[in-house]
C-alpha cells in the first residue's frame, strides 16, 4: 500500500490559531504535525508532535524545518519563499505552492493577476514611494494599501485629500478606488491535485469600523442564488487560474449596484471560515487537509445557520487574559467556544472566537449580539 | 474574578482514545491538560500539555500526579482509588468522585446498588470461587461476570450447563440471569455540582457477536417516546442516587416484553457517545468538561441521524497499522474519521471510529454498512 495520511508528517509554517485548529482536525487522522513559529508561547506549542521555535522568514530555518516534513503548508503568508522553492525542487510537497504564496504575498502582483485573468476587482495603480502617491492622478478619496505584510487591518489607510498624503506610507503600495459596497462577503474554495474543487457557501461579514476586523460573520448568506453562484464561480475561476492545491479564501465586495469585486486572497484556512467547524458538514480545516493530501473533498453544505464572533482583546486592557462572561454565554444553546491559547491580551488582539448555531437565522444573530455584549477579554 | 476554566489544570488518569478526544475539546477552552498513562506511546502523548508515563493503579504515582492538577478525572475506571481519596481529602476536585469510581469498579457492588435503589436490573447472585458457582442453584444458562477489571467483552462468559463450570472464572464473580433482549441501548447523562442534569438521546447498539464489542451505534433511537423517556429517567435516577459529577453512561437492555433492565455503568465518556461529536449540538467530551468544571451543561439534542462504526483491528493482522479503504470511505458524504493514534493493530483492538451523519436514517445505516465492508485495519 502507498504511503497514507497517517504515515505522513505535516510541517506547518506558523503556529497561531489557524495552525491550532488545523491540528485539532489533524489529530483525527493520526497525522504527525511539526510546527515552526517564532513565539515560544505560540498557540500550537503544546499540541503539535514537534514544535520548533524559530523564524518563518529565515531561509535556513524554514529549509531545515521543511526537510523534516513530507508535506509543508502555511497558516500565514509571510514566510520565506526561497526556502519553499528549494524544498519543492528537492521533491517536498509544498501546498499551497510557493509560486502561489509569492503571488499573494504582494498585493500589487495579486491585483495584476486579477486584471490579467479577467477577475473583477476595483481599479488600481501601483506606486513605490510617497512621492509617487503625490504625483498620482487618482481621484480622492481612495484606499492606500501596502503591497507587503499588511494583515488584520494593518497596512491599509484611507486617503481623503491631498493633505493626508503627508502621513501616507512611504513604501511600495497600491492605490485603489474606494468601493461603495453594500456588503463584504467571502467564499472559501478548496482544490486538490486531482483538480476536484468545492466551495463553501458564501458568507457575509460585518466589520468593526475601529479595528477594521471582522466582528460578525453570518453563514450562509441570504443574497439571491444568482449572486451567490456568481461569487462561487469567481472563487473557482481564481483557484483554477492559480492551479492552487489547498484552500483559498476569496474576500469580495458586493457593490450598491450589484457588482461583485474581489478584494483579496488568502491561500490557507481563514477567519471567514471558522464557522464551518460547527456550521457545515466539513470544516475548512479538514477540507484543507483533504486537499493537500489529495483526498476526496468533503461536503461543504451548511448544517445550520451560524454566526461567528471574533473575540478581540478589550480596549484599555493589556496583560494576562481573563474571559469575563464566559459562563453566561455558555448557558446559551448552540454556543461554541474557541479560545486560542494566548496568555496575553491587548486591544483588538484576536484571542478566540465564538460560533453560535441556530435553526433560525435571526435567532443566531440575536444570540451573537448578546455574546458580543457579554463576553469580554480583559486583563 | 474567580479562577476560571482557562486557568485550571486538568489531570486525566489514562491517555487512550477517550482522553484524546477529551483533549481535542479541552483545547477550545485553553485548558492545561496533564495525562498519566503506563504506555509510552499512549494516544494522548503528543497532544497533552504534560504527559507522564506511569501506572494509574499505583498509589504514589497517582497521588503525586494528582498533586500537579486542580481537577482530576478519569478515562478508565481501573485506577488507584486510595490515592484519589487522599487527593480529595487534601482539597483536590476529583470528578467522578472516588466513591463513585469505587462502586462502579466492582460489578457486584454496582448490582447491589441497583437493587437498593430500585433500579431495574436482571436477577443476580454473588459468588467468590468456582466452588460457589458449582453450589449455586441458579438456573442454566446464565452469564458469569468477573466483579473486577472486565472491559470490552473480557471477563464475561456464558455458562450453558454444569459442564461449563470447569472452565469458569475462579474469582469473585456475579452470576446473572440471561436477559432475552430485543436491543441493547444506552443513555449518557451528565450532572454538574449544581445538580443540573441532561441526557443525550437514547441510542441503539449492535454488537459484533465474536468480539462482544459494539459494531454499530445508531442515534437517535426510533423506539416509542415513552420507552425513551423511561430509559432517560432511569439514567437520571442513577446519576442522582450516585450524586455524581461528570458523565455517566448507562447501558441497558430492552427485553422482548418491553422492560428496560440496566446492564452496567461507566462514569466517564463512553463508546456509546462518540457519535455526539458530530451528531449532537454538544459532544459528550465537551459535556464532561462542562460538568466537572461546574459550567452550564450544553444542548444534547441530535442534529442529524448518526451511525458510529467502531474500527477494530482485522482478524489475522498484528503489527504496524495500515488503513485500507480510507480514501474510498472519505468520498462518501457525511463521513467523519477518527483514528486513535495507535501505532500497532491486533485483532479486535479499537483503532478508531467512523461516524456517518445523514438526514435520512436508512441512508446513514446503508453508508455505515459500506464503511464496515470497505475500511479495514491491517498490518
């Protein structure tokens, strides 16, 4: 018999909450998990078979770590690509492929890829310096996004008028037309090396305006089927064009005139798929494993209405985390707690998430609002 | 704020598959888990915060291990009770309580408890030696069960006639009237220190006659509501009488004339509750954590029809385990794989389980039969 999933070692670059939830699923398949993360207290530390504290952006560290694994995946894009390329050359399976990570690491290249592949996205222009921004003829207001290393709302700013340019990033950026959107949505698509593809039902996101982080995520969407189908088709087209193996999260806008524009991509399990653990037949984490191990993809259908609430560190609190109101929210039916094992909280740090499922969509939303008001991460 | 679940250390005696699935849930609550198991390759080894290889039946080992934890639980009954009693005296929380484990460890005491508390059970007689069996006036055929250390079908034999007594156990046993049952069923009840109690819906079990192990488990039952309510009431009465904290699995028979008789108890997560991971809103493992940490109990309702298949080591195979047919069964919708992380297989060893969920009960059963035929653990 050929080598099978339970014989293989999975190396993961990054040991945060995404790696943690991936390991929770990997346990079901006897997978041996190896984690590389620079934080000695990373959320994955105690639950991986092997944990190495080290840089995921350093060539030697990533290369030597990767040599120990059979299949290598990521839970964050900011990793050393050259090491992954070298590992691929030596026959290691790296999923998503290094070329996909390289493309997605750079929001400028990502946008050009959309343009070249007829993927609908907001008009944009690439700039390298603050001077370039000043010389741009782009109409105010617009969004300015750093091409590299932005995440969780960081590396993004709104430029309302010429005066804002003084404090603009002086780095390679993209200028993007402000999208007058009605809703932010996401579709997660999975693709295995055989080319089998599945999408999870489209979800709707509501953002915390202050932190620019997802506050509530509602699954499934109640947008008309035609719109949902369009969003799923866009996601599949991107996954096919990229020829990706693994998960791809596609964040999109629905504009006020009903267009769908792609915002950005993440080639890995994503915050917009956490609800799938309880809300769908297969979770995004198991689907990622099925995809990268070239196994049949699971059933993505929703089981129930699900609302996911990101549990962010409370403003004004920094220090050892305490979860106020946990017992209260656990008394609500259909509530699932996911704490990420982070010892210290700080304002807006992602400390966990809560998913609430309910046969009634409005019921789930009401419960989510109660949870948001009741549960606080303080120090 | 008082100490809360994420601050506490959970010590578990036993590091097998039950501990493993308990840890998978404990991760969601940031629980620090400590495991004691005599097997250096125990299924929990790599996923616990702290793993100690040592005897769970030795006083000093259990006592010293328990000192490191805040709350102590078990995943197998055969543990050193005296150490747990001492830990309780010193203020540690031991759930289930040592007196409950002591009672359940001895099938003779268990039966007497049923009798004293008007719990319906088959007529029985206690014996100490083979000579006692010979002198018994119990009518043939009957069941002979060792009072201690029987599990997974071991320590149980059928005595058909006087000739069988020659090979009978020469140890403290109970003789039990043969129950002419129509179905074996189970109800899992949970109780927290506040006295809150919930039962999972009654399930039906089908046994492998050769191994005397559960082969299929079907949830929920389709017996008339009145019978299900009776079974749940019996389970709750036992939990109340025991004043137990934690889970209690109650295995019962439905006789051909519609009576319910209690067979035996397990004060912990149990094979008859594995389907709850995907089939019910709360899983038995999370419910056990909620109970022992005195948190509100979760919603036990079924989400879907679920059939659980124990994945037993194939006859004639002993050695490093291989999972034949895994990819095939993963192509079936609604199939969940749980491998237990055991390196070596042997005939009838519990190597994992598969749960299949389906909105249609017959559909779930058909899929389960296909899985049973297709998936084999070989060496």
